[in-house]
C-alpha cells in the first residue's frame, strides 16, 4: 500500500530541506567570516612583530648590524620552539639576521612592493604550511626587509582571540537568518493553504437546502484541482438527484390530493354506517399523510430569514380554530391557555411554525381518547406546549419519536410517522428545541421552544 502523506507533512519535509540548505549556507558564511578574521588577526599580529624587530634593530656601526631581542622573544623564535621564524634582509638581498642557521630569506623579496606583504609558502607536496609577512623598514637611513612567519600547524596560539571576535559577530549573523527563515515559513504556509481555506469555508455552506454551492477552483494548486473538480461534479449529480426526488414527492402528493378529495365526497354521500365512518377516517389519515409529504418536501428547500418574526400566540389561536371542528367531530375538545392576549414574538417563519404546531396538535388528536381535551399552552418566553391524555411516550422512545417513519408499534395505524420528524426539522431550522415529557396526570407533553424576538 503506497504511503500517503498529508500536505502538512510535505511542507514540513520541504521545510527541513530548506533548513538543511540554509545550514550549509550559514556554515559557509560563518567559515568565510572566520577565515577573514583569522587572516586579519594574523596579519595584524605579524605587523606588530615586524615593528618589534624594527625597534630592536640597530643600524650598522664599526661592528656591523646589531639585534638585541628580549629573552622571551628570542626563545619564541628559537629553533627549539619551532613555531615562529624571522629573517632580516639588507638592501643587497643578504640575510643579516635569521632565526635559523641557513641564512636564507623566508620568502622571495619584491623590491617594488610597499606596505605589509602577506606570504604563503608551499611544502614540496603542495600544501600550505607556512604563513608570513614582509615589510620594508628604514633603520638609520638603511633600508631593510623584515620577514616573519608562523607554522600553520601551530595556529592554536590565536584561537582565543579568534573565538572572542568570532562569537561577537556570529550572533548578528545567525539571529537575522533564523528570523528571516521563520518569516519565510509563515508566508509559505499562509500562501500554500489559502486556497484550501477558501474551499473549506465554502464547503461549510453546503446543505440539503443549499446544494447549489460549489467549491472554488480559482488559484487552486494543480495537485488539488482534480479533486476539487471531482467534488463539484459529485455535487452536481447529487443536486440533480435531490431535485428529482423532491419533484417526485411533490408531484405524487399533488396528484393524490384530487382523488382523495373525490373519494371523500363520495363517502359523504353514502348512508351513515360503521363502514362509511371507517372509510372517512381512512381518507382523513391519507389526506394528512399527503399533506405531511408536501411539508417534508418543502422543508428540503426552505430558507429561514434571520430577520423574520412570528407571533406564537396568533399562530396557536389559528391552529386551535382550525383543529377544533375535527376534534369535535371525533368527540374531543381543544383548549388554548395563554397568560394574556399580548403577542408572543419569536424569531422565525410564521408559516413554518404554524405547520410545526399543527403537526403537534394533530399528533395529540390521534393519541388522545374520546371525551378528553387537548391543551395548547403558550409560554410568554417563546414556547408552546401541546398536552394530550394518551398513553404517553416511554422514556426510551423520547428521541426516536422524532425520527422519520418511526411509529412505535408496527400495528399502530393512522399515520406514517412523518409529523414529529417535520416538527424537529422546523425547530432545528429555527435554532430552537423540542422535548417530550410526561404531562401532569396522564399523557404526553410536547414542548417547542423558539428564540424570542
């Protein structure tokens, strides 16, 4: 199975590569800086040594040239110490004084050179082992060349000075480089993930009511663009499927209304009997199911205006007046309880809230026995409760009753299990809540709470 790496892991790997490259570049810069410091310090040290030899060199007299070095300097340039060398050459090219007995110049003398002249002396194998400098000085009117040299294999003499100077400079090199690298990382991550963040923000708006939303393809990285286009294509097919399904349910419900109305009219012309009454109840239940199918289909596309306001008291009055004749026909009654007649304003679509309340009352009408009352209670805080006198809802089924097509017992009749699921969808669309509890005495109490306006 091939190893799949996330975009973040890829960026981290690239970041590691960038750090490694930066480390090599930084090492080269620091090495170059160190070499420059060492060479400058070395030349400065040799210039001071040449000046020291010039101070202790006396011009020729009756006894010739004289060089009186301090004891410490004389020991430092001795053959036994073997670290430093010197040679003093007159204008004729003859070696006057030397740290070795060979009496040969340390380096070739260039008569036209001025100032401090650095030197490198190769070994017979080609490696550089001796570093030195030459300078022309006038001693009592006599020009001489003073040469000093150092064995590079003993460079630890100046290590402390080099480190002290180097550590002061390296901080001002490393800190800016790391800060620049950190800033580059932030910019790289932001630029790399910006199209993905835009696509994620757009994807959050996709829902059954907003299937027209598509992921943006502008500025999408080529590696991710095929995936985004495939997702958009899947959303196109899904939208067509949803639209076909909604249209089929709506068309079927509309087509059923007409034959049901004709069937109801024909049943009403039949002589009163137990069979005709039973047929009338069946037609009413079928009409209710058809209406619920239409409601469920419409809920798939409904959008709630966040500024819409509904009067919960007015809605409950309309529902009570609408259901009362049907309840009386079945030997039941409707009671509406409200603290006062003032409006109870809530945020939401009045028609959708009306449908939810009607489904709650129809559900109570189906479950409450004859000779009892269905009570609608309006709470000024923005809630409405529907209380019946049925058998109640067991504690274990109080969440399942809001599922689509859930009917509790397979032998229960009179409905398709759509009413309470429609109520839940409407309440969720309004960012409210719906609960079921035991009513005082016997029965169930469904309480729908909506955000107060």
